[in-house]
């Protein structure tokens, strides 16, 4: 699977580079400038997609990977979190407990 992703990423990268060169040539002529600018934007998107395909998943999608491992921590902290206090002294005490629970996990 990894080899297939890299192969597709490489092909997309080559396609994006060729499309970028064509877009630059179109941008040189004033008449074809309206065609060259969208093609240049498309080539940038293709190159970005190609790089993301070639990277490992945790590097390409760090937020999704954090979300997967962070669910367990969130459940544990939520279960250990106290109910909302009413006075200032209780607030400080419960905040201290919560900081300790977060430091453990």
C-alpha cells in the first residue's frame, strides 16, 4: 500500500510540474493569462496532494492522529473532572486536581 501511495504521489508530482510549466507559458501571453492563472493554481494543488501522499500518515494528517490517541485521554480526564464548585477556595483545589490528572496522562 505504501509503495502504491508513493507511486501515485510521484506521478501526481510530475503531472503538477508539467502543468505548472504549461501554465507559466500561458501566463506569458496576455491573451491567455485567464487560462494560465487557474492552471497554475491547479498545479500547486496537485503538487501539494502529491507531497501529502508521499509522506507518512502521522506527518500528513497530524490533527487526525492526535484525535485518535486523544480520545482515551479525554475520556479519562472527563471522568476524573469534578463538578463545578461554587466558592473560590474550591475552584483552586479542583483546578489543582485537574492539573495533576492532566500531567499524569
